[in-house]
């Protein structure tokens, strides 16, 4: 872990802004796209870059904004990885979001988010908060291999249930689905049924498969060699150096996905999912006279 003084914290337009407090990750997921060379990491991925002045930058940025919007975090680096326990930068940023009346869309794999459930509840009551949880693998043994340093899927389901009890809407990212590993009907059906049980609002699933780019591909294949001897060669034979690696059963699995989502009133169209997450409530979208 190392610290930097960032020059800015928010990206995006006035309708939706993103922020990444950390760069890199300690969860160790074998498929992580953020390892790809296109993101131009200049340090080892596990050597977390910490933007120590993130709360101060966020406060200045939100104080000057004339129109409220949703602030998203977690798309590149999980805001609740191990170092957040001591640093609490995510918590401080959420407090600033609440202070200035903005909304929050938080994406994570970690049950550490429960530490801040009262704060997330307050944001949701005053404007809007959406908690996003990535789910990929119901089998605990397999989950411990592909996502080794983060809580398992059963625990993440418990987090989603706790959020529902508070009235905080939740969105699940059902991705990636790894060919020949977790791309089974049993895995997908179990996860979807659990999502329905705990009242998930929407599920983002672009297709049943994964994507691999330079940097990410090499790390993933090295993990396959360690844990699943011979599987890398099967991938290379079927997919070569393709970016998109769909499951051989992706059509059937997507039919199952749409069927269960439709039966349970879960939003399944990606564009509609993103619109829901990024839409700030109209009732509080106008600048108050007290903000002038």
C-alpha cells in the first residue's frame, strides 16, 4: 500500500459521477479485468494506491456542484477491500455525500459494507442509495479459488438481505461466468433464485462468459495452471486470443436468466439497470435555496 495526493476525484458529467478512492485490489480474484494493461498501472496491482486526500477533494467538488446527482464508486477498485478497515476513506466520502445531499451507488464484493449500513440508510432516506454486489459462484470451494480473499457468495447474499431489510435497493452483477468452471445451470439457477428471495431490484448480465485482455489474460491463465491443470489449453484451443469468451452454454443460460428475472419482476436489461442506478430522484434533484 502506498499513498498519493490526487489532483481530482470525480469523473463523468453532471448526471452521474464516478470516483475511485483506491487503485488496485487485495481481493485476488483470478479474472479481474482491472489488471489489464490498458489501465496503465505503474505499480503492482496488490500494492494499493490510496488517494489519501479523496475526502477533501470530494467535499470541494460536491460543494461547488449546483445540481445533485448520483456518485458511483467501485467500478475499478473495490471500495471495501482490506485497507478500508483502518483507513475508512470510503466511509468519510459517504459522509460527505450525505452532507451535501447527493446519492450513492456503491459496488463491492465485500461484507465490510455492513459497517456503513446506517450511513447508507441515511443517504437512501435523504436522496437515493443503491448497493451493488458482484455474484459469480455459489459453490464455496470454487469461490475460494476464483475470489480467494473476499467473503463467499452466501455471505454476500446475507448482505443483500440486510440491505433489503433497511429498504436500500440492491443490484447484482452476475459476471463473469467462467467457461467450464461456474457456467452450469445449477450455479446460475441457485444464484438467481437467491437474488429473487432477497428482493434484488436488478441484475446486470451482459452474457454468460468472460472477457480477457492483455495483462488480465496472463494472470487468469496462470491461475488456471495452478488450480485446474489442462484447462488453459482447453481455453486456448476454443477461444485463441479472443476478447469475448462466451460459455458454450451461454444461450441456454441466458434464457434461464431472463426467465427467472421475468417471473420475479427483476430488471434484466443492462441499459435499464444503468438508468435506474444513475437516475437521481426528481424530488431532490433541484438545487435548494440553501445550497446557493
